[in-house]
C-alpha cells in the first residue's frame, strides 16, 4: 500500500505533490521521493522516513518545474532505504510504482545478461529499464514505450512515468492496483486515492485494469495496454469531505478495511501459487524445501487475533503436511520453560512485527536452536529481522485497532504454507493441492459476495445492540473463527462475549443459555456439520437466540435459527476466510450503533510493544 501522486499543469509541481502525498499518509510508508521535470531534465529527491524528511530535503533545492511525480513507499521487495525509495530511473526515464511485479526475477536476470546494472533491490527498477529499452528500440513516444514495457511484466501495478524528452507529459497505467485521474482547469493529476487530488479538483476519472493514460495539462487520452484500443472513462464528481475521502467514503477505517479484504487476500496469494503443479512457489515462503522435509514439529506463537489465525493454521498444517503442531499464546511462553529442538519450525505471527510478547517467545526459541519463521505484514520489522525467514502477508497498513484484513491475510498465508509443507513432505498429492489452491484463488470473489450482504448483517446487529453477553460457537476450523468473532465484539462494542468450541458447550456454557442470550454459531456445511447442528438444536431447546453463519440454501438452518447469514458453498479448507466476514461486520455495526469510537476503542493500542 504505497502512495502515488502526479501533476502536470502551470503551477509548481513539487508542493502540490508533497501535499498530495501527505493526504495519503494514512496508507502507511517507510520512505518518500519526488521527480520534477524542470523543462531541461528531471530532478529526483528521495528520503528514508516520514514526509517531513522529504520536505526538508526539498527546501535545499530549487525545483520550479510544473510536471512531476511523487511516491510514498511501503516496502515489499527490498528493505526500506533511500536507494530503494522511488522514483527509480533509467536513462531519461523516471518511474513510481505500486504493486508487485511477479516475474521481476526473470526480467531482472534477462536485463542483467544484456548488461543492465541495477542500483536497487526493488521490482520497480526493472520497469524503468524496460521503458528505457523500448525508447532505445525506437518507440515513438513515452506512451508507446510504457505500453511496450508493461506488456513484458506480470503482476499488479499502478505506475506513473516521466521522460526527460517529453517535459509536459505523464504516462500512467494500472492493473490490480488503484489509480485515479483528477481533471482540473488547465491541469491534470493522478493519484492512488481520491484524498491526494481533492484540494485541486472534485472531477475524477477512475481507471480500470489494463488502462494506460497520457496526461497533459490540456487533457488525457486513455487506451488499453494489451490491444491499444481507445477507451472512454466517465468523469465522476466527488462530493466527499476530506476526512471521508481518506476513509474511501466509509465512516470508519475498520469498515474500509473489512471491505478491502478481497483485494488484500489477492495480494497475499499473488505470485505464490502454481496451479498447474498444485504447489506453492518456494521463493517467498521463508522455509527452504530441505528444512520443510526435515522438520519434526511446528510451534506457533502469537497474541490476540494472530493467535486465532495460528489455531486455524494448526488444523491446516496437521491435516495437509502431517506435522505435529502446537499453538501457544506468546505471552505465556516466556513464563514457563518450553522445550524447543533444532528441527522445530517456530512460526511467530504478528501484524506489526513489533509485538513484545511474540518477540520474547521467538528469542526463547532461537536460544534453543529452533528455526523461526516470521509471518508478518510490516516488512523488515523487528520479528522478521530476528527470524531465519519471513512470510509477508502484503495486507498494507491497517489503521483500525481491531484487526480485520491482517487476520484474513494471515489465514491465506498459513494455508499456503500448509500446502507448501505438504507438497515438500509428500503428504499432499498434487491433485489435492491443486483443488485447495484453486479454491483459495477463487476465495476473493466469494468474499466480495459475502460482503455484498452487509445490509442484512446490519439488521442482525440492531437486534444485538442491547445484549450484555453473547456466546460464539464453532467446531473444527469454525472454532478459531468463533474465538475471533467474540474478540472483535469485545474489542469495539464493549459487550461481554465468549468464543467456545461447540463440543465444549455441554461442559459449562450451556448453563448460561436462556431466551436473553444471543448465540452466534459458525455452522457451514462442512465435515463437522451434523455435530454442530446438534449443538444448535440444544441452544434452541433452551430458548437461546440463534444467529447462524451457514451455507447458502441450507433449509435445515432456516427451521431452527432466528437469524442467519449465508456464505457460498466452498471446500472446507477455505471456509474460515468467509465465515469470519459476517462476524467482523456484526461487531462493527453493533459498536457503531452504540456510538463507540470504532477505530480507536478504549484501552487498546494497535501495536503492543509492552509485555
């Protein structure tokens, strides 16, 4: 989740671009940079850290040009550093880029074999060199050179490009990463999100995947990258306030992040799946194939929501890789004397990569010689630095304190890891691996379907808003989802909620059930359905108020549950990525109806750096 801003017009571009980047700070970043065309050439300034550092660097320069591009970087390839910051250049070309170029390794090797010298570790720099090569081969314009370059890359991108030889032009394009064009009076802008442009225009053009656009002060032309066909994109008038714009039109960041989940899960999967082989590529998994074969035990340490993801991971790893798996609260590991072995794989899960208890747990594991894999969102944070390998989720910055998209991307990453281990250990046949990975690849579209029923979930939340206690039940992979649903409701609505394994209901919680107690049951048509349905019947026999998260078309659920939320029928392994979505929405709507501060709930912090 980086930020792009471009400007072409009659005003000084640098201050406009920096201010636009400031409006995108909520997306998170570790470095920033700007490229300004002064009519003679391109000046590039890049800094590590916050935008104030870039502003201070710009104060020492005279940049009067009226065309430019800027970028805030959230590292995905190459650690945060000034040399890895954007813009990147090659010959007369400067490029900023969001996204992930999946074939960057192969393209880099090809270019290096042709004598190209790379200065950074990023995938973006290959785009700059490809554009330069297209110009050298005779491309008639920057527009044509960028089009030719993009035909050689695979993956997700939003890019903006300048050329020394075309001083009043920006060429931009998108595929799988957002890019908006702003149409002003005798000026044009582009940006990753609406807030960057609102100070200058409310007239926006939303590019679609495969679009390439040439921006001049007088207007734009838009064509397709693949075929070169001209396309028309309607100008839309945006009436959001600046605060609304930062949240993408949503009332809270949490709601925005809930609805971002299909896209960020796609980002987690992108470039990692080999469907034809029914396998997962080893390059970004953080575990060598050799150690994957040799390891004797997996030991997962995490806190809070990440711990719930770890419980789901245990089910997958034991089932698919046939490796004994332990899941431990990181906050408890250091207060006893755990035993680790050199052939243990310890997985430290943390959104921020800075969770103090998880750091302490992984240090205890490393002290005894265990291999540690970091499963984190923030590149080069403390936990990845301390670990032997890292598996990044690529969820982008998560602003809301109550985690949503970090959780589902952790689930996706853990399922990928389970398949990867299973294929290395010959416990998972290729055909079965292909079925699971195909289902996982399709899950973002199913997530969009579930999130499309948000209004129905809102109606259920209205019935829960006055509940003082709520019980969540689930079995198998539904159990960690019940735990997560209860935690979400506690965190932001301040209602007392408990998550239980459905089979444990008869060992205590059943005493609480009466007509005043809402019971939310994760009950898809999976391998455990009959047993879970029996628990649901026990709740109804005691007048409990049942809300069922169930498979679409399950007539039996309609006979017994007062309320239900449908999810599509999917293979059991990927079900948790769907069943958790209604629970996130229920928690959000209940908290919002109560008037709570959803994004900053009381007594909680986004990153827990104390023990």
